[in-house]
């Protein structure tokens, strides 16, 4: 978030104490008379930003944006203590109650889709509609897909840079690679920690967009602060996102009555399209799956256009 820029559509902002030492930064944005939307950012650990607001219309939408534990302006920054999927689901409930919201639309991409589905499974009576994209179940297969999947064949030069920091003995699986990176990020040497957080993030961002420009990515990523997203992602990936394998599909019967719209890039090298397809097959006729000729990034033109169009008709 850019502290120097004042968003005239933010009605209220602040921090909510959710316990266990965590305080979440939030913004209540848009039309106070509109049906509320709870927005769930990706990562885990990326935080929300002004670009996420571009999918919504401040005249017809009311959106609760917030930074999840350890992310963005929430405190403590980059903390993995008391930071699990169950904690985040509980936080959404606390935010809902804080704002006096009886029921809400829930919206999120990538990790935000995981959290949206997990929250709906835990509290199906509190969700009216879901709009999700870049669908991700948090499974070991998907986590290894990110750290050692097909992206290495599509972006071989970026893969060589990413894997060069990992000794041969730690390259057997995506999980082993993730563990090595995670250990280095937790180094007491700040330079080493930053190097591995930067390279982890650069590799992931490489796999996200089909509009690949290596020099532009290196400039934008390496100039930023990547500690929170890198630490939190490796923390969650190494714990299979704190959910049993198959948890979402095993519990989808609890939410099949909730209208759900899914937008997924056909050429997503980060979260494989098969996940969105499996969800649509299990969910039934209340789910609409729209394929777009794009990758994983919400900034890809086809994803952005579809997201804005659906938000303006579905989330009202």
C-alpha cells in the first residue's frame, strides 16, 4: 500500500486485534449501501494493494480489504507464529462480526481462492456468492508444481537461476527445494535471508504471467520487500497449507448450494488448470467455470477484463 496516496473511497481503516499477538490492517471501501464483499488476497503473504481495487466499482460495491496475518500492514510483519489456514478462517469471521455483516460475497484469487473455499466450508451460512480464480487447493501436488513443476520447462533460464542456489542433495523434490529455501530465509544473516526471499519470489512471479519480460521482472521484484510473501509461502507449502490432502473436494458438498463463479487461465503455469476443472466437476450446476487464454496473473488482460465484468454483474 502507498501511504502517501489517499483513497477517497476508503470509508474506514484501522487494525483489528484478532488475538495471539496479531493485528490485521483493514479498509472498508466503496458504497456503504452495497451488499458487502470480503476480499481475500493471495500469497500467502502478499497483502492487498490498490491494484486489487480495480476489479470493483466504488459506486456499486462495498469491499472489505484486509492484510492477512504477517502480510502488508498487519503486525507482526512476516510472522509465521500462530499463522495457519484455520487461524485465517477464524480471522475472517472476526472481521465479519467486527463490521456487523450478516452475510457476504467472498472473492479471491490463487491463495485467496483456497481461503475463500475453506471459509465457505467452515461457515456456509455466511457466504452468498463466491468469485474465485487461479484455483488452488493447497495440496502437495500443487505446491511441488510451483517449486519444481512445468514452469522449469517453459522458463528454463529462470529455473536455472532459481535452482543454482540449491545443492544437488536438496533437489530431489519440490518439497526438498522449498525446505532448503525456507531454511535460508530464516538465516540470522540478513543478506542471506533477503537473497533467498528475493530469488524465491522472482521464480514464482516468473511462472505467473504469460507476458514474460525477464529484465522487467527482475527490476520490479528485486527492488521490493519479499520477506513476508517468501517466508509465509514456504511456511504454508511445507505444511500442505494446514489441510488434509483432498480437504476441499471432500467437503465441497457443504457449499454446493452457494453460487460460485470461477475464472482460470488456460495456460496457468503456477496453479494448474486441472484443479479448477476438478472443482467444477465436484461442485455441480451452481458453479460457472470460465476459461481465459491467459496465465495466472490477475494483471493479464484476459483475466482482468473477465474479473471486472463478472464482479459488476455477479457480486451485486
